[in-house]
């Protein structure tokens, strides 16, 4: 907002006072706020109310409780430290004012300190800009979607400029709105001036962001918030460079034409004898490095134009550093090459360093939404609501000429929930903050336009009802629109701290200015600027532009109807992730059930690979080794299946050391289910013959634990198992091959967990008294010949199962080390990743389950001919860390089958982009 409120002024004053002070008690914090508020009039501002003082105190208490780990770093073997020695000669001018800016905008002190540390680690692994010989380096930073990636690389740019990098190129999104937003962030965090006004006839001295603290040494920007790179403008502004006494920065679109123009301009300057620019140490930041930068196009043997241009751009400079930023460890840069040598060749592979960013503890991300937020008992998720009413109105797969004459009820409910949440945020003192709703339901701009129109009609009706009847007290509830808002409040927000009369009284003021906008390559009506003190309330309808890079401020509600199952695309579409201080309990996401299961799976795999990066840091591994670990992770099977075009079968090397696999998908064929039940009966019978029984077996959480079972017993069970084609990671042959190679030593003895609930009807059909666990399946599974166990979570096992069999003292030590590693205070509720237990496990664990299948809510499929009439068998294996972890096993991917399951990538991202031209 252009006008800063008195509340924000006081917030900034308190932030500044807390920077250099010790942590305050609750009373000390409130005394400080009261003192600073009392002198506000002397500074020319109006003091805030006592209620606002208390709201501010609570905000600071929440901020100060936020922690962030340092992340993990893997570095090449030829890394030569240089930064520590160079610091004595570095004036941290740009970093110091950016640090002040972050603190003034409310970033917790602890997070700023950790950001300082992680950007130091990154800079120290880049090339030394004072080294006057030719060099180049390549690195990658792996963060989380919407977790402060831009803040991280802005800090890195500031430090790089302080150290001597004179040219900075930021390659932003593939659409203008993403580039413009990134330019605005660079204006605020590094340049300190509004580049839009600077070059468009406005005041060239209009300071923003860091410029409000110190407006000296202003970097020269060859792009603006209005214009991408243009040769004519760049040539005109070259006169301002003045021998690179200050850094030069460009924020450009990831576009073939733009990159080509920049390359041509640099070459033209060089051909005319001006090599000053290409002689400067250059930092290239590749935002969303897994989008349009990869060196293959779904497996085709061609270098993409943009990839080739980035490489050509780097090659023009004598001293250059490429740093790619991505939000997924499954970045295509690791996955796509057909051969390991291709991955490690002179492409954009981050051969010098890979840095994993930890998200702060208040990050509202995949783990919180899809793992912690979905109960294991299949009760309603905390944040997720399901879309199951769209087929007749707006099918997931629709054509460009699809007509939309009404909205699904779930979308109207989502809109109402957003308006009520906006009102509650106002009542919590957040009226001056922005609030957004995201609607992402079509890749076609025409359909997006229809959605905007229909949503506008519904919103207009609600606003009219509130204007006419909203102030009538209880009588207002007779208005159908207001009654519907009340029903949403009762269902979603009755425990938000405000009763319906309070919410109803505040609704009209809160949502009177709400509007629906369209955001795509054809139009971008999204604008968070305002001349007033009220935050913007906006419903944004879009497609690809809303999937990558673009930040929706104060995102509270999402209605997401897309069918992509691309790992990286799925996570990038997670615009709902980010920071929701003071309103995360109000956030809601509507999406199809099947999409929820995929997100949960990806969230778990992503967490695991971040943990892998930390372990590799401890082992002093290299980027090459991490790249190979990503390629060989079991979840990479799905990525590979999706990214490789063609038909037939492909072989993929996968490592099972310290990995977890389970039959989250089972066949629905009755004959095969019976064979698997017979295999389990034989397995349990063998265990009893070997002396194991209910009476002499250890009882543990979730069932029984049988220790030191011979490998032959387990192998025979797997041999008899009929695996579903759809369960890629549990293919029997590669698992048995892996076991066979280690059956004489590492995997000679196993722990066996027979799962059972404490209460319920006992099933003795396997020869062991078991109360089956219950799991839902996907609504459309049986039609496709399989069952996704766990429904929206696609998970058989419960949390903590991998802890079984580990001595208690060792388990506690391992958990304590994890908390320290992640900077988690004692007493913090932690869902420990299974990876930490596998690292210390002595014996492998196989868990055997009897699963009572439940039909999905509102699906009514229990009368389907393939719906099982008795519990089915499932299993999971937790493999310990192997001394021969480099030995892989070969999985066979039937690419034709995977296309049937997951769709063709050309119907997702590529066509999405093509239609938004």
C-alpha cells in the first residue's frame, strides 16, 4: 500500500527496538509497545488504541516463536573457501540495508539471522569475484513453494554485490506478470527505487524498500517494472553505468526472444570493442530453474532453445556464476537425462554446490496441509475440502469451447468461505492486510474468463444482500445469501473466536470492495496497490500464470480443479503454500480427492529428499551424489514414467538403501486378492512354525513385533505376492533382487510387524488374531482395476511404524538429533520422518496389514462388482541404510500403462502454456 498506517509505523518501531535487545517477557514486550506508542504523537503520528497494542503484542509473540534451520549444503570436492578471508575487505552496504528492510517488514529476528547465514554459505561457494582469471560455477538452491525463495536470492544478490559482482541477471517467470512482480521485489530489496516511475516520466528519486533506509549507491537497472529488456533502452541507459562503480541489474522474462535480444546486445557491444560488461563478474539467478530451463523436452533428443540460450549467455562472460532456484528436489535437471553422464555433463547441472533451504516453523506448506492436516482415521481433513460436484458443470477435462452457465456448489461455498474468513481477519485486526482467493480450474483463457464472469455474478448478489439487509440484526438471516454465509460460518469457522452476530455485523464493510480478477497471459487485473488503509480483497481466476512464481498476497481460500500429476507441476501449482501469520486456521483448499492423494505422496517424498540432503552434508557427499540419489529415489519412478515419451518398457535404476516402499495400490481383481491372502496365511503359518506366537511376541504400538525372522520366510512371502501394475515401487522382482544380494549379511534377519487395532471385530483368517485397520479407496479406482489404499493419503502405514524395532534409547537420541538439526525447540510437536529411523535401523522391517476397505464419502461404490467383501492384505518394508548403497536394482516401467494412469504430459503444462499465448 502507498500509505503506511499508524499501526505499521508502531510495528516498525518495535521491530527496530527488538533487534539489538534480549528476548522480552510478555510484560516487558507490552511495556515496550506502550512506551513507543506514547511517543508516536511526538513523531507526527497518531497513537494506536489499547486493543491494537495488544494485537501487536500477540503478533510479536507469534513472530518470536518462529524458528528456522540452517538448511543443508553439499559441495564439490574441489571447493576452495574464499569468503571468510575476503570479508575484512567487504563493506556489507547492500546487505545491511536489506536486513533492515526485512526486520522493518516484520520478518522474525531468528529467521533474518538464519537467512544471513545461509546466504553466506551460498556466496562462499560461488566464484570469488576478486579473482581475475576466467572461472565459472554452477549451483542450485532447493527450497519450498512460496517459502521465501525470492527473499533468499534477493539477500544473495545484495551480498554478491557487496563482494564485487558487478552484473546481476535474474531470469524470472515465462509470463510478463511474473517478471514484473520479481522486478518489483528487486526494486524494494536491492535497487531501492521504483524503476517503473524512473523510466516512465515519473520522479526518478522515488525511493522504495531499502532506499528508504539509505538511498546511496543505487544500482543501475536496465529493466523496469513496466519494461522487460529492450536493446534501445539498455543502450540509452548504458551511459549511467559509470565504469561499474555500482552494480548493474536486469530482471528478464524466461523467453526465447528476450534472451536472444540480450545475447545479441552483449555480442554487439563486444564486436564494437566494448568488452567491459562481459569482463565483469556476473551472477545469473534462474528463478524456477526446473521450468523451461531443462535440457530435454520430455525425453526428446534436442536441446531446448531456452536451455541453450542460458548456456550461451553464461559462455559470453569470463567470470560467471549460475544459481538455479527450485521448489522441488525432483527438479527435471536431475531426472531427465537418459544417462548419468548426460546429467553430469556441461549443462546446467549444479556441479559446484546444492543448498537445501529449511522452511521456517510457521511455514504453511505441504507437510502441514497434506500430512499433518489429514487425520489417519479418515475423518475430515483440517484444511482440505473435496470437490465432487463438478463433472456435470465443469469437468476436469474440458475443451476450449466449453460453456459455463453456472458454478459448482463447492465453488460457491468456497467463495462464501473466503468472504467470511476475510471478515474474521478484519475482526482480528488485519483489515489493512491483503486477502486473496485462488480459482485454478482450466488451462483455457476463454474458460477462465467465463469463470470470472460467473463468480462476479455470485459475488455481486452477496454484496447486494449485505448492503440491503446486512445491518438488520437477526432479521438479516432471513435473506438467503446471508443465511448461506451463516451456514458456512457454522460449518467452518464457529471456533474462530467470533460469534455469528459479530461476523454478520462486520461482513458488509469487509467485503464491499471485493472483486474478481483474471490473471493469465491475455490479461492481468491483479493489483495490490491502494491509496487507502484497507487491504485489497480479491478473487483471482487463472491457469498457468497462477501455477508458477506469481504470489497471491494473503492467500486464504483456493478452489483447485486440475488433472496434472507431474511431480514438479503439482508442487508448483501449490500457490496456497506460504506464510499465514494470524490466519492459518482460516485457510481452506478445495480440490479433487485424487489430487489430494498425490500431493500427500509428493509432500512425504519431498521431505524425505530434504532429509537425504542433510545426511549427505554430514557424509561430505558431492552434488553429483545427491543428483544420483534423486534419480534413484523410488518416487522418481513416477517422474521418469511421466517425463519419457514413447511406448513399450523402460528400465530405471533405483536404490532401496534407507528407503520405504508399501503397497499403497492393490489390485481389485478378486482372484489376485485371494492369492495375496493365501500368501499372507502361509507367511503367518511359517512364523508360527518358527516358534512365534501371540503369547510369546512383543506387543507394541499398533500391533505385534516379531524379531530376527529369517530372510527366507520374508522372501517366500514376496515371491507369492501378486503386485498391482499400478503399484510401481513395489514391483516384486527388483525388491527380491535387492534382498537376495544382501541376504547373507545386512538383510539376513528381519523384524515383522503384524498390525492390529486395539478394539473391533477380530479376524482370525490369517491364523493370528487381528483387528483390521480401515482405509478408504479412491472414488474411481474400481473402474480402473485397482484400489488406492488410504484414499486421499494413498498411505497404508500409520506414522511411527518405522520406529518399531529400534531400541528406545537410540530412537530418542535420533529424534533429539533431528530436532537440533531442524532448530526445533523442546516440546515442539514433531512428526518425525521415517528416514531418520532407517538410518539407524539394524534390521529391515516388514509390516503386514489386514485392511477393511471403506468406500469414499458420497461415492456409493460398495455395490461395485469388484468391491472387496472382506479385508484385503497389504504390506510395507522399511529398508535400513546399506553399506553398499551405490548398488541399484532395475525397475521396469511400462510407459504405455503409465500414460493410462497419469495422463500424457502434453495435455498438462505444455498445452497450458500454449493456450495462454
